[in-house]
């Protein structure tokens, strides 16, 4: 972990924020992007545990709406931020406003910059072998300290989750970016973050494909409109149809119902 990394300039760490909001019954921390990055850097430099960041989105809230065990599981994450403009809008409508969207891919980008500046050791887990290798080279070209990588199909290689976590630990990372789909991402991180030895595991979903140029990100104006999901749906309609069209409809209904129950 980071105590073994001489490149990290330490400062007195602050405590992880404990003020949280509840959105449709689930925890979301009211943090800006800058505050999220600062919190994660403090956790790395504190070097006293193994933490995780959860990017909360509409799909996870829909899943949690009928699963109290999932709500309780999500609540144990070290940091939970709103990965979706729809959550920010819903939070304001329901009287527990979140300051801004903290997109997983943008958070990853900021932490890659922090690695280049401070030497944080990064491990990449996810996507195909070709994609994750491309992401590694792109991050190295930016000066990031990438110490290891593996594709997201370790189970197909007959590796257990525990064995995958042990392989990560051998690289002695500070940050693990986990670019695999939900719920595998959450199942792996929540169960094995300690075993990885990393200071923090950060779920980044399909971000590796974007970095490698396999898929593209929506233009900024589409992101500001909260319609980035539609851009992804156009690129992967068969895979994303249920998640976005069905899931988003359920999310809107949950928000409307919650608003009506407040009045």
C-alpha cells in the first residue's frame, strides 16, 4: 500500500464525511467531484484500511427499491456518489439535494491525473484483454503509475474471486479500477476489497471501453441534459435496452411516487 510508495506526498488526512443523504431509501453522499477526489486521496494517504467507492445510479436504486439487503450493503460503502444527472434532479425534487453528478469515468480520469502527480499505484481490472492493455498504455502515456492489470473474465479462466483478489494484492496497488458490469462489480468489491490489499477499489463500469475508443462518450451538451444513457443505448441497443428503457421508467415512477408521498 501507499506507505511503501515513496512518491506520495503526505498531508494530514481528514475524516471521511459522514453526512449523507437518502434517495429512494438508499444512501448517497452529497459530495462534489473535487470533494470526492480529496476524500479518496485522504483515504490512500491515511493508509489504515481498505475502502471502496460506489457510483450510485438509477439502475442500482431501482434494484435496491425492492431489496433491503442491497440497501444495507450499499450503505457500507466508504464513499457513495451520484453517477447520473437523473439522481441530482431527483434529489432536489425530493428535498435532499445532491450538489452535482460525479460520473465514474470522470472520477477515474481525475485519479489517473493524481497518480501521475503523486505516484499512486493503479491496478486495472475489467473489459477484454485487448481493451485493458490499451487502457494501460494510455494511462502510462499520461504518466500514471499502472502496476498491474487483468481482463474482466477471470471466472471464465477458472479463477475464483479470491484468487483474483490475491493476484491484485501481489501488485501492491493503492487504487483498483474495477471495470466490470453490475452486479459482479459490487459483489467482487464488497466481498474482497480487503483481500486486494488496495487502499480503495473504485467501480468504473464500462469506462475502459470508452478510454480504449471502443465506445464513445456522449457530447457535453447531452451529458448536461441528463441524456447520456440514450447515447449509450444507441451504441449498444440489445445489451442496454432493459437497463435503460425499462429501468429508467421504473426509476421515474419511484421518484414520482416518493414525491406524491411527501405532499
